[in-house]
């Protein structure tokens, strides 16, 4: 279960990032009334926020998507690569499943439209500070969020421009993509025409390179770093 990152007598340290001063002030006013929440900084610029967040140690960041400089998703992605312990709640005018998926994939812990009720937002700040996720108004453990991500990946995939450098070999990437698609070692061996032991050896190598303990963690790591490609649809294959 997620660890209790904040003891009851330790306020939750929060940073608010939004380029609209009026909305940012409203968030700060709501949060500052709570005795267990401490606003330690605020910013209205993406690049400025990223630099700020590498120097301070918040528990939770409330992050707008549309920011000057770097947008909120770019800030979140870079921040989580540098400071994975920081929990990010994305706030935006757009609220649909695919956008939520992409936000959670790059490291956000929750995603809400800006008309979220103050009481719900406060509950979410406390929830993600404890290491949980909030997706579709449900509290999920990291393990449950990983399974949700894998299911949504099969629906939306990853945009080609999201792919980045991977330390894995071509064969290891093939196996990792099949793991993400839900195949067992036996099924992977059959599809690639190799032995199950060879598959196991590759999986062991993948986990060792990424310093992870199981297949699901490796799949999520690859998703969040953009190492897998958007699945080719039947229509795309016909038009190729």
C-alpha cells in the first residue's frame, strides 16, 4: 500500500502553478484555509515552475496545462523524471479519458477539469500526498493505476513524437511491447519463435537494466518514457 508521506502533524507542502493570477489566487485561498496544507510557492510560467520545483520539496503540485514556456504536461514529465516522489494534480479546461490517460502516463497522480468542487480538490490533495492516484473520481493504489494504464494503452497507444531513447536492445523492446499488449512468456515465445527460457532471460535483462522487480513495472516504465509505439490500426495497414 502507498506510504504515508505526511504525518498528521506535518502539513502537506503544496505548489500552485497556473498562469491566470485570479484563478491561481482562488486556489491558494481555498488551500490556505486548511490547517494541514501549506502553500510553499506559486508560479505562472512553465519553465520557471520547473526550475523552482527542482529547488524545493513539495508533496503536491497543482499544475495547469496551458502555461507559457513549457506546458504543464511537459513540466510534469520532466519533473517526474527528476523528482519521482513529487505528486502532480493536473488542472485543465479539458476533461476526457484520452487526455487523462496521457497525463497519468507521464506521471500525474490525478487530473481534473478546473470546475472541480473545492471539497473534491482538497480531498484529492490529501489522497495523492499519501501516494494514491485519483482517476475518474476513484482512489487507486499505484498497482491499480498501472493496470488502468495498461488497459488504456491498448486503446490509445503513444504518439510517435513521444518516443525517446531506450537503453534496451531491439529484441528486448519487442518483448516489452508484447508484455504491454498482455501476452504471457509462453505466448511471446510462440509469436517470436524463440524458447520460453530465452524470453525469461530477456525479461530478466530488461528488469536488471531498468532496476525494476516485475513485468508490470517495466511496462509502465516504458509507457511513461515513450519507448513503445502507437499500435498500427487495420486501416493504416491497408493504406500503407
